[in-house]
C-alpha cells in the first residue's frame, strides 16, 4: 500500500506536466507544420528545380548529446552552438545530397524544465528537416512518461535500441541517395552494445546484394550506446559490413576515434550542439566502385546566420518557462542558524562607500556591465524567468529567503553584497558585531570557464574592477 501511494505521488506531477506539454506541443507542432507547408507552397509557385548532380559527393550530418543545450547563454563571447544556427551549416548541402541524423540524448534529466526542452528540441529537429533521430534509453523513458512514444514516430523518423515492450520502435532506417547516377543506400541502425550479441549486427543491415551487385553502394552506420576499444575491435572483426561506428560523446567537439583511414570509421558527435559532424561520401579515386569516407567537425559559430523559425521557437520556450513558474518551484535549502537575506540596500546605511562603489562599477567602462545590473541583463535577453540563468544573476536563489521573483523579492535582484559576503540578517541585527558568515560565493563559482571565458586568465583585472574596500580613510567611508 505504501508503495502504491508513493507511486501516485511521483506520477501525478509528471502527468500534469505531460498534459501541459502535450497541449503546448500540439500548438507547436501545428505552427511547425504550417511553417513547413508555407515554405513548400512558396517554392511550388516556381518551376520545380530539377535536382542536378553537380557535386560528386553526399553528406551525412550527425549531431547528438544536446543534453538540453538549446542555445549558448551569451554570458561571454565566442560561445559555440545554438539550434537556431544549425541550419546555416546543414543547408550548405541540398536536400537530395544529404542525410541529417541526430544520435540522441536530448536532455540531461526528467526535471520539468528538461521535459519542456525535450519537446522544443523535437520541434527544432522538424523545423531543421532532420531525416532521423535515434532515441537513447533516457529519451525513450521520457517519451514514454510524456505519452509521446506512440505519436512521435508520425512526426519524425525515429530509431532506438531501447524500444519499449508495448510500442514498436524501429532499430534501423534507410535512405537512398544518388551519387554520380548510382544509388547509395545509407542505413543507420541503433545497437545496444551493452547487452546485445555482436552477431545481431549483420541482421540489422540490408543483405549484401546491393553492395555487391555493382549497380550501387551501401553505407552502413551503427550508432552505439557504449564504446570501448574491445567493442570497436570485435565489431570491426566480426561485423565487417559496418562502415561507420558512432560512439557516445567524450568531449564537446565531435572527433574521429582511431585511424581515419580504416573501416569502420569510428567517431563521436560531441556535446551541447557546439559542433556538427560532417561525414562526406565520394567515390574513391582509384579502386572502381569503392567509396571514400571523410569526417570533420564543423563548429557552430556565433557569426552564422540564425534561422528565424528557430529564434521564434526559443521565444516559445522562454514563454513556457515563464508559464511553468519554474523559479517559484526551484528547490531551496534552509540557511544555517535561521539566517536570512536582507538585500544590498540594507547594507547601504552603514557601508555607503562600498555600496556606491558596487553600484558605480556598472558604469566604469562603456559597454561594461556589472554585478549591480546583472538582472537587467537577463531582462534584455528575456531570460529573467529561467532558473538556469537567474541562479548566477541574483542573490541566494538556491536558499530560503533568497530570490524568488522580481515581485516577491525585488530587493534581491542582481549580484549583490550577500552573494560574496553571505546573508546579512544577523550582522545587521548586531549592528556589525557578528561577522557575516557562509554561504559565500567566490568569483569562480559564477565566473566559470563556460560563463566567463576571459576570467581565468585575467583574475587580477576582474578583481580590480570591483574593488570597493581598503579605503577606510575615504571621506565618505563607513564610520
Ligand atoms: C553570484 C555570481 C557571481 C559571483 C560570485 C561573482 N560574479 Fe562577477 N559577474 C557575475 C555576473 C552575472 C556578471 C555579469 C553582469 C552583467 O553583465 O549583467 C558579472 C560581471 C563581472 C564583471 C564585469 C565584467 C565585464 O564585462 O566588465 C567583473 C569585473 C566581475 N564580475 C568580477 C567578479 C569578481 C572579481 C568576483 C569575485 C570577487 C565576482 N565577479 C564574483 C556574477 C558573479
Ligand atoms: C554559472 C553562472 C552563470 C549562469 C548559470 C548564467 N550566467 Fe550569465 N553571466 C555570468 C557571468 C559570470 C557573466 C559575466 C561574464 C564576463 O564578463 O566574463 C555573465 C554575463 C551575462 C551576460 C552579459 C554578456 C555581455 O556581453 O555583457 C548575459 C547577456 C548573460 N550573462 C545571460 C545569461 C543567460 C541568458 C543565462 C541563462 C541561459 C545565463 N546568463 C546564465 C554567469 C552566469
Ligand atoms: C563579487 C563579490 C562581492 C560583492 C558583490 C561585494 N563584495 Fe564586498 N568584498 C568582496 C571582496 C572579495 C572583498 C575583499 C576581500 C575580503 O575582505 O573578503 C570585499 C570587501 C568588503 C568589505 C571590507 C571588508 C574588510 O574586512 O575590510 C566590506 C565592508 C564590503 N566588502 C562590503 C560590501 C557591500 C556592502 C557590498 C554591496 C554593496 C559588497 N561588499 C559587495 C567581494 C564582494
Ligand atoms: C548597522 C550597521 C551595519 C549594517 C546595516 C551592515 N553592516 Fe557590515 N559592518 C558593520 C560594522 C560596524 C562592521 C565592522 C567594521 C569594521 O570592522 O571596520 C561591519 C563589517 C562588515 C564586513 C567586514 C567584516 C565581516 O563581517 O566580514 C563586511 C564584509 C560587511 N560588514 C558586510 C555587510 C553587508 C554585506 C551588509 C548588508 C547585508 C552589511 N555589512 C550591513 C555595520 C553594518
């Protein structure tokens, strides 16, 4: 009985989320379909362009391990990634010359925010014209919980090596492309390298005829959920039919693993959408009928053009985040010894010098933003309701009495005194006798390599910019 009760408790919020998401995604899918449809109707007014075989190469684009990264946070320059910039890479190759595949692991967890992201990413794949999405074990679990497993296949081509018992999820996908007038049959299959026997691999791919007949070629790509040298080696020996092995990411950049001139060609697709893997297929110069494969990682750079439909999709996401009230629901720890946050204004009375310095730091250099304006920066980016952003741009979001929302806790907006010095209630109550205590953040807690690329090499100059201490003799100082 006890077990049953906990089950219901766990399921109920999920179901609500699922319902909310289905409602939203219904709308999203609709708008998505409309975008696609309207694109097609505009192109169909022109005479249909005949696919001309000008290039003698085919391209397979591979992405994966988004892990919830919809776009870079924009905290510091030079960040790679963003679903909205992918099209600029993918569309360098005409549709009939390419295959676009995502290898899965769309989000990190099944938190409410990640479930929103999951749907957004699926929608993005549609807008970007993906041919195929491989769902990881976690992806399948999420689809199942959201009740999407039955319907997702009608929206996108999916494969998985983790299909659920009651829903038939294919394990392979085939697309025919044409290279110099010859058919190239590309098959992408998913394989659970942790549990399935290697012997099953051969069965996944179309029998050898097509490859051997000379009338065409076959390219067989296997997506693995687990890779180590022993597995790669035994697949190479016992399943020579495989041309490419795709391994889970071990770095942000997609990369070749092992010898680029050997078959199978082994590579990983990177993480967080920072790179797009580009596999090019062409006829080998010598050796009739043989295909040459080459793989490269293309960085998704800031200067690439954004696709407007995906920019809109991100706005939809921000709207969903706001509507879902994620900030209010964020889990908060109790502060030690009944301490509370009081806000930077409450320090002003006794530390006017420090206060003025902190405020003015924002205007020290043109274009330089600083702690006292960190919330406005998020407002400009429309991310002020997103806990993933707010956490570093306000005071104490992770603690009780810390920031909740502008309306409820406006005095805790921005990076304030108490981020670095700890909650002030006891210090103020004792008129400064009790020293401020933990939790205190240090610079690196927020100025991480990811969010502040320049910090590590310039610690000193960052610190100099925020100096508001050590001038106790200044005329307007404390006391
Ligand atoms: C709670 C998170 C947090 C902590 C802790 C923190 N910062 Fe920051 N810092 C930020 C944010 C957020 C911004 C960006 C504000 C903006 O642009 O709106 C920023 C901006 C800055 C800037 C301005 C950068 C520029 O572009 O000119 C400097 C300098 C800086 N921080 C120095 C420091 C130093 C030194 C420390 C440690 C003593 C520190 N910060 C600790 C979050 C933090
Ligand atoms: C780990 C802490 C952290 C998180 C999480 C974070 N930021 Fe920041 N943000 C910073 C810091 C630190 C800076 C200042 C970086 C610098 O100047 O080197 C900053 C600066 C910025 C800036 C100003 C950039 C500029 O050109 O002046 C923007 C915009 C921004 N963040 C947006 C966001 C958004 C949007 C999110 C969520 C998607 C986010 N931040 C999440 C720490 C964070
Ligand atoms: C980004 C982090 C950060 C912020 C924000 C910040 N401080 Fe500081 N503060 C420091 C650091 C670092 C020092 C110097 C080293 C130390 O004493 O810990 C310091 C020093 C001080 C000192 C002198 C301490 C001493 O022992 O002499 C006072 C007082 C002070 N800050 C008050 C404030 C007040 C008031 C605010 C808000 C208006 C504020 N600080 C905002 C990081 C910060
Ligand atoms: C009622 C007056 C008063 C208020 C309000 C006040 N302080 Fe202080 N603060 C003091 C006194 C007094 C000292 C000791 C001064 C000294 O030693 O020079 C002090 C010292 C400090 C120091 C250095 C010693 C320590 O505790 O680490 C910091 C940092 C500090 N205050 C931060 C803050 C912050 C942050 C706030 C706002 C949350 C704040 N103070 C509000 C009176 C005040």
